[in-house]
């Protein structure tokens, strides 16, 4: 019999300690905004998150009263103690951004509007997670088992989900960690990500003899051959279902306008909701590169620089149903969809996971990104209800198994 998770959420909101948590986060939206600004104004490009990691570790201790550590992957990991010392749930938000360190991340505030690179993705999510811990701490809540709160590194771009991969790998080696669910805060409010879009990213480097554009005209040019490869790739047909895509996002090479290029490279992003289609697409791309270079004096080197696994849970899964019921309670649309987030990794390993957003905003990955702080009055309660619902579900599953 399918469980009614609308009723499940109503049960939760009838519990005094959950109402106290919701009231706490709603009454402290101004403090959450201050935390968002504080986090955002510490640059954290992928691979360079250490300074922000130190900040998040300090805030976990200050707001949540838990001792957090920075692991070897630059993840901040805090363990909130429960009645049972086994950790069964992880709550995560990535701390890295897509912007280089020299980008100005000063926050501009005007009325119900905050703007800065990375203000939403993912400073707001990190702050929301921190104040969820604070709500637990201030209300004296003790979960039935330990819960891990993680500000993870290397989610964006060529970070390749390295932070969450490393965190889950380390958890496998801990006898007191048996993760049965992961709740992830990322993106804008409205919707539940329960399917991870897989990706393969290749760096292709072509090399040739090169020379002078006049004297050595006709000599193999790495750039010309790279262009032929790109042209052939752009003509590939891919299925709409399961949705599959490709993109040549970066091209580099050459020395000067009058030099036949000795080397040129490109970064290719390939994505699909189905592992077989992703594998097939990569084979076709590699075949094009091989065929084009075989017709010239150029050589090709192909390196895998990104590998995001495919995974998912059904729309009827209890964790998805809990997220949707929490959204409905707050008047939020919570349709399910697929995307590439940290959830890819636990989902690919058979661990149920969902990703939700807790703010309204615009312009993710742009320097003019912005959020609407008033949206947090619903976004923060959504975070509370999702995680508390996951705790209750896991506690019930564990009691039934015994």
C-alpha cells in the first residue's frame, strides 16, 4: 500500500519541535541573509574552496554547535549527534562556484533583491543548510540517529562531483556510517530532481608539424583538423528520448595569425539520461576523431576529464513523495525532473537522493545572478520539512526492519 506522504507531512507539522524549527527559520530570515552574504563574499572557485571551507566549518560550530572537519577533498563534514551513533542520513550543499578568483563577488542589496556571482548557486543553499542545523540546535532536537551535514567541494564543471564522490567513498570505510538517504540543496525553488543526467567530458588535443603560413602552406594544421572534427560532431543525431546532448564548449590552440598550428584542443561535454546512449555517443565522437586524424598527418590525444554517473529513483519513491508533499504543504510546485547535480553519485550507488532548491532567483552561472530573499520564508521551511520527513521515514524503515 502506497503511503500518504501529505498526511506524513501534516503529522510532522503537528509536532511541537517541528513547528518550533519552522518558526525559528522564518523569524531569522534576516540572519540567514547575512549568512548568505558572508558565504558569497568569500571566493570559492572549483579546486580552490579552502577559504570558504574554513568559513563554513566555523559557522557550523557557531550556529549549529557541532564540531566539523575539513576532509582531504576540501569537504566540510559536520556530524550532528543522534540517539543512535550510526549516521544514516546526509544533508549536503556544494560550496564551490563557477567563477574565477578574480571575479568581484561583492553583494549588492536593494529592497527584496540580492545580486552577486554565486549568490544563489550555491551560497543560499549553503546558508540554508547551516541555519537548518541552527534550528535543530536552538530547539534542542535530537534525531534518532546521527546526521551528516556536508558542505562539499568540486561540484561545478571539471570538478566532476569530486567532493561528493570522495565523501561517499570515505563513508564506505566508516563502520558507524550507513547512509540510506541523501538530501541535497542546490538550484532554485520549485521541483524535485530525482534522476541524475550522466555526462562524459573529453579533452581532445590534436598535434601536427605546423610551420609558416606562407612558406609551409599545405602542412597539417591542428586547428584546421580540429575544425573538421567539430563540424562532423555537430552533425551527429541524438535521441530526444532518452534525452541526449553534446557540446564543444572550449577551443584552444595556435600561436599567431601567420603560423600553421602545431597543436589545438577542445573540451567536449556529452550528456544523457541513459548509460547506453551516453556510451554510444562517446564511441561515435571518438570514431570521428580517429577518422579525421587518419586522413591527415596530425595525431590525437583523448583524455576523459569528466565522468558523472547516471542514476535515479522513481517518482513514487518515498523520498520523492516526501519532498513533493512538503512542497504542496507550502504551496510550491514540485514536479520531478532530471539534472546533473551531486545526487548523481549516491543515486548511481543505489542510495536514494533528491535535490531541491530553497530560493527564487535568476541568472545562475552569470555574474548578474540574483535571489529574492523573501522567497526564503517558504524555502527554509521546505528544507526543514524535507529533512525531517527523511529522518522520520528512515527511522520508521529501520524500526520495521527490526
